[in-house]
C-alpha cells in the first residue's frame, strides 16, 4: 500500500548526512504518506543520541478539520506492552517478583484460573515474551460479539480473560511464539498484585514521570487534549472516525496493560531512546535476556515486551508497533545509529511499521 514511499527513502535520507537538520527528509516521508490518500494525518519524530528531537507532520487530525501538529496525540496501541515490561523488569531488579515463577503465585484465586489451560506451567516470563499460548481475546467470537454493545462500560480484565480461559492453547508454554494481547492483560493483573497499586499509577510513577513524557497519558476515559481522530474502514468503504473533537466515540480502556496509552511520536521516540541507551540500561538487559526466537535466521526475537534484532559486534535493534481503534504507531531504536524514530497516524490502513523500519534501514545504510 505504501510501496510508493519505500523506494524513495534511501534517497531522502541521504539529505540527513548532508545537513544538520533532518526535518526536510522527515517532512518528505510524511507528505508522501498523506499524498498516497490512505491516511488523513501523519506525525514522525527522530531523536538523536544527545536527545535532540526533530519532528515533521502532514495532513489533518480530523477529516476536514485542523492540521496535525507536533503536539497532536494518538493512541499508541501495543507499544504500551514495552511500558508494562519495563515495570516488570524494574520489579524483578528490585527483588519484588520472580520472572520465572508460576503465574499461580499471583493469580490462583481469580475466578477463571482453574479453567485456564496449562495455568500451572505458565510463568510471568512466558506471558511477557508471548510463549504462554493463551489465545488472543481480540480474536474471540464471544468478545467481538459483545464489544459493540459495551460502549461506555467497556470490560474488566477478568471479563476479558473469561472469554478465552477455556480455549485451546496455541502451543506449549515456553516452546513457541504466538502474539496475544491476553498475555499482557494477565501481566497487568500480576503487577497490581505484586505492588498493591493500580496499573495506570505504576505506568505514571515508574515510566511517564521519571522520563518526563509530557505527551503520554494512560488510556482512562474518553476525552484527551490534542487527540487526533482515528479512522477505520466503514461499511460503505470510506473512512469512519473513532473519535471527534478530542473524544473517543466509545470506551477503549480495556486495552489496559496490552497497550493503553495516548502519546506522541516524540514521547515514544524518547522512551525508546531511554530503553536503548543508559537511562533504562538495566531494564533493557533483563528484557533482552532469554528472548523468544521468532526467526533464528534473521536473528529476530521477542524479548519482554519488545521485538529484538541482533547484529554483529553486539549491535541491536528494539522495535514495536501498535494498531488499535483506528490508529497506527511504530517506534524503533537502533544501536548502530543511536537514533530512535517513531511515527503515528490516524488510520488503521497506514503501514507504520513498514515505514519506520525502512527509514531506520536507510539511516543505517547511510552510516549515520
């Protein structure tokens, strides 16, 4: 869909090597995306190792509405999994939890636990690296039938897990990779059990505030300042908005620890720069250890809440994407450049991961 962008990236990126300001290159990327006429608005940020942030935007925050600005925010989708994993790594480093303990340590008294397949053999690490095998509630017929009727009420974590507790596992715990949002709903429950705090408070206290992520907010409620309107394909084939005037058209809180954030590309890039650099180095070590292999040939793994790619000379790339409620996001940090790049858009049709990974690859090839 966005093949028209990808071939020109290497040419565009060449300009970064010729000037101190990469904004013209980033602007060309987002303007090309909007010109493809499949996304109303796009925002991108590149943060260098010294913390210098460069941004570019194109298009509109709402159809026939105001323009996207660097302050425009989007739902970040599954990038929130990396936030949850950072908290789990911190609690592990503090000796408050054992990543390899059975989830029964914290969840045995939940109403659905006795029905959960392989529950006695699943560990917290299995949840965090998607090897637990618990089916994804987003693919549950029962959940999807009930979802449109919930509106303002939404779902509790226990209600979500109840939809898939009886379902056949995707594989043996610790022996396969199968991405599932349900895994991180369970992670959220465990983090709350360990600390006695609400999950949203943990995210604020342990990640958002220490890293000064001023644009990032836990997804609680429906109204948010500077929120773009997400878009999905409507029944007639056109774009149907999922928000208007900064207010989501329904309750999406149920994404919770599997995502559950409103943010900006600058904040997401700063977060991944912290994870790839010195600020969260100890957490990164925990999150990259014993990662779950996805492709040994390409050296791609899923660590704890983050996709990891290994390169020669101990170089690495950290990545995650997000796709939720008509918003697309992606963020990458690459140790070979020391840069973090994040992109967000207000249409489900936008290939955020493809664009950000191609841009990162072009930067690496330029030796920047």
